[in-house]
C-alpha cells in the first residue's frame, strides 16, 4: 500500500490540475492526454491504497479502528472526486461554443 500512496496522490492532483485547465478554456491535446492517463493510473493505485487501508483497519486494535475508519473515509472521498472527474471528461473535451452557436443565440 505504501508504494501506491504517493503515485495515487500525484496522479489525482495532476488529473485535477488538467481538468481545471480544460475548464478554463485551454485545449492542448497534451492536457487531455495527461488527464486521461492520470485518471487511469490513479484508479489502479487507489485500489491498492484502499485495500491496504482496509487491511490496516481490520488488523488495528479497537482503540485505533475509528482512526482507520476516518482515513478510509478520506480515501473514499478522494476516489469519489476522481470518479466525478472521469464522468465529466466528455464535457471538458468538447470544443468551446463560438458566436453564432445555439448557446449565444438570442
């Protein structure tokens, strides 16, 4: 699990930064490639992290179980944010509307 913690976090942060750049109008193919690649990598690493945290929780003494449950909730929140970003990829990679499009019609 420890070997997956840093890569999972790195890929999540990079995916988030790429998504923000796309939402702010940047559209370089390398940004989209980084977003997709990092989401895929984070997915795999997050599974390893979650499995490791669950094992640690299961093996923890009763006094540490609540602490481990809290860490697992943080991990679940991080995974959920990544899943939300994954669902928004099609919206983020569409070309921006231009004048004359339906969005700008009066």
